C-alpha cells in the first residue's frame, strides 16, 4: 500500500516478497558527512541498486508539510554518478529540474551517487531547504536534502539505510534511533524512504534533552542552541509542556506515535518556523526564545506542531497523501490541515495547558480578528479557500502589499471559523457537545505508531454532522468558498465576547512588534514601519495609502517630530482632537515629499470585552480538560 493508506513496514514488504518467491529489494545506502559546519556544506554518498537500462533519479520536490514544490534543488551541487568506478554522463530532464536521467551500463548492479548540499547562510526563499539549517554550533538535518531515489518508486517501498557523521563530541536526537553509534557516526536502521524523510536529526555542541512524559507514547524536548545560556527553560514553561501532552490526549485520544520529540534549534541566523513529522517536529527560532518573555508569549509553534501529529500526519487531506515526493500535492484542504491546527494548537491547547493565560489568549484572538477584518482588503477579491488552493504559486510572494494580495490566511481566519463552529455546536446542543467531540472521533484511532488515514471535504462534513446535525456544507461554503468582505466574527460574539478598539496596549500585539522588529500602526494609519521609519507594508485604502505612502518608503517625520513609534502614537492621540491632517515627511529613492494624512481615529488597539447577554462559551472552550491540569 502507498502513503494514501496505512503505511507498510519494510518487514511486511519483505514477507510479501518472500511469499511471492522473490528476493526483497536491496536497500539504498546513504552516507552523510555533516561535519563541515563552519562552511555549512554536507556531503552525500548513495549506493543505489539498479538494473541495466535507462533510469531516472529524483530529488524530492514536494516535501510533506511545506505545501509547495520547494525542495532545495538549487542547493544540490557537484553531482557525480558512476558505476563500477566508471563515471556516467547524466542529463537533467528539460521540463523538471528535479529529475536526472542516466543510462545504467550492462552488468552494473549499483550506482554510486555523490553530491553536496549547501546550507544557505541566509534565507533566500520560502521552504526549509532555502533557509539556514547549520550554524557553527548546531545543525538540523532534514534527510530529504540528501537523497536521490528512482523516480517511479513509491516512497513507502524504497528501503534505505543511512549513516551520519556528526561533528566530534556533539549530542543529537531524533525520532529514528540509531542501531549503534561509533564515535560520532550514527548507524540508522533500514527504513522506508518515507520514514527517513519523516525523521530529521538535531545535533549540537550545546544540547539539552528534557523528558516530558514517560511510558507508552513518551515525549521529550531536545534543544540545541548557539550559546549554552539559551538552553535555559523556566520551570513554568516546562510545566506547561508537560501539561500539553495530557491535554492533547484528552482532546484527541492517544497519539499515533511510539514516542514524540520536539527538536528545537535556537540561533539568530535561523528562520523562525516549524515543520511537522509523525514522531517529531523540526522547530527553529531565535536564540532567546525561552529567555525573552515577549518571544515566549508570541511563540505558538510547540503546541501547533504537536497537533499536527494527529491533524496533518495521521489524518491527512487526500490531495496531500501522495505516492512519493514528485507527485504534486493538492492544497485545497489546508484550511482544515493548518486552519484547525491553528485553532486547536495555537489557541485551545496552548491555553488549556497554561502555556498562555486566558487573558493572553483573548489578546491573541483580538489581534487575529482585527487584522483579518481591517488589514485584509484583499478579501474583497479572494476567497479564503483560494489562499489555500493557490499556496504553491504564492509561497514565494514578497512581504510587501500582503494586505491586498492576502497571504496564508487559511491559518488565522480559520481560527475564527473553527471558533464559530465550536460555539455553534455548544449553543445548539445546550452545552452537551462541542468541537472536542469532533476531534476525538475524527482524529482518534487504534494506531499507536505512524500511519496515514486520508480524508476528503465530504468526510469532514460528515464527521461534523455526526456531532451536530447542522448544514455544515453550507456553513463551510459561506466562510471558505465565498468572497466575504468582513472577517467571521460570529464565534467571538456567540462565545460571549465583543471585539473593540481603544488606546490600551494589546499584550500580544506588543510582543509581536518586538519579535517582528516593526511597529504596527496598521489598524490606525494603515502601515507597519521599522524603527528607522522604513515602511514594511501598507494597507490598501487606509489613511496613509490615500495620502500616497507605499512599502519601502521611509517616514522621516510625523506631525513635526522625527519619526519614532512613540512620536507617532503621541501624534495620533493629539490628532483625535484636531481637524487638521497629520503631516508626514517621506523619502522615496531621491525624492522627499510632505504628505497629509486625514486621520482622527486615535490609537486602535484590539481587545475582547464581555458581552453581557451571552454565556461565556469562550472561557469554557479554553478551560483545562485533563485531570492533571485542574
């Protein structure tokens, strides 16, 4: 069976081969030399069993969890293919740069393939292979960067044995346990290509592993950092991580993994991101993640990626459960895969496990809702569903003009949609049912090791109807498929709260400003600006847009004062009591102009306040469920 069903073990494939009277295929061997961390070059040597004749080798293109054809082909260099010590000429497919064609000579049983992978010193595009995965003190090894495989093979059917050479004395962790370790070389067991790609390795000079839960389905977190002081994690954070596990089990049922490890790499040269796997997750963040309160408040990746072990890895949209890494993925259900994970991981489980307080959770919801309601004029021409389906084409879109283009809104907007669904179920069932019931039924299952059970939109609708007999197809059509000029705020209101704006700081917005390195005045003036006044982005039809401001201009002064976020906020407060425009001095290339902004609405920071006429369903949703959390 392929990835679209339960994943077969290599042992079962060998038994099938034996029953058919044929020899099991020999595994590919892969040797990785990852010791050159100062230059960030990794060396791959593969021995691939072959038969004489034409052969096409493939470099993984569509990487699970990345939702786009962004395998880092540009980072593969110095490719050499030989047989029996004789170099063979290879030709790249003229229509697909990820395919290499070679003629296997008569009598050859294996090919020797060697190439280097260049970890980029800085990000040059979207995708894990297009951002740094090495520093002088740590490395993250996604093994899809270092393999070629027969193009027509199913990833589950390709057997591969890997050995990895690490820098001397470095510690390591990963979901795939070595059969043995000799010095600094890891000898991994024979597994399928899909299992190897699903099992990244984290290693580092400064390294720490903390067990979180024990017994069947044990969990742990391993951290590699560029400095030993950044390995520090407060007891309060560790307590929240320990609560996260039983809260997830209370929501979904037991995990579909033998054990689970969060692999966290901390370095200022790493991009901030997370990539899900069945039994681990590859998280990269700033070196101060666990020591800076603002970063810790804003960080939601740990619970998000954990939820993906159920939603995305075990239950997976049928269009993403592909046969191998060359088959194109269909992203039309990312609003379930990512959007529901945003709701369940970033909001619900994060709060239930006390990694965030209810007040912080409400600040987060308010920021998400305000951004999608005010800062997304692009919703007038693009549906939410289109932001998912078009993701392969939009993955490398620039950051400028995001409000009118829209971005990966299937994450944040679906948080609001699933909150809408959850409160609707609770209200119509008089509190007897909730989206928790959907989660237990849809994401639960008997498997306690990695497996894939695909689903369709029809399956999602049927599972929702089993919980609450409502017209869920119409519900989703209205919110996902149709163009909607306003954000879906019904869940907030039905949950007993209202979105309001005032001049009091929103703690989550303030934390995000610090993490992003840009001041957010999008809800008032309509712009984001860096501390030096360079405009990061502008909201179409906002006051500054109407005045002529565009991204990459530099605001030199506002209201007669040198630009700073503090000066801007003081000017905005003053303008509430004035009828005159706000004066901006802006620079664009060699032009300096004075612009006049007609705005008198003051500071607009989003908050949720109680709606007295409604039951507080939101607080019920965010309350801990697991007995150990109470």
